[in-house]
C-alpha cells in the first residue's frame, strides 16, 4: 500500500494505492465534499488484476480543506488526474 499527496490548485489531495496488478488502474472517487470511500473498500479485491487508487477530493478525508468556496470543480479534478499519469501514481 502506498499513501501520498499530490499538489493541485487549492491544496494537497490525498490518495491511497492499495494494489499493483497490471491492468488499467481503477481510480475510486467518493461522492461530494465530506463523503468517504469506506463503502467502496470492497473494490480492493480487484487489486490482483489492477492498481486500485482511492482519491480524497479537496475538502474531504485527508485532503486539504481550502478556504475558497469554489474549490474542487470537475475541471480541476480532470487537470490533476491528467497531470499525474498512470506511471507516477
């Protein structure tokens, strides 16, 4: 298991990679600020096939909580995930 933070506009985003399979990674996003990925932990079972990455969006879990109420839009999420490609996660 690997736990890290990536820097994005508005703060640091926490992620946890729980497996190392060779197929396309599965990035697990929980719903809305304040949500959790706890109900989705069963997806770790796919780890023998593919990396499973749990991602806490800004304002949730272990990620930073910016003061700006406009943080965490889909454009920022897409940009941050694109910047940290499969090889670097």
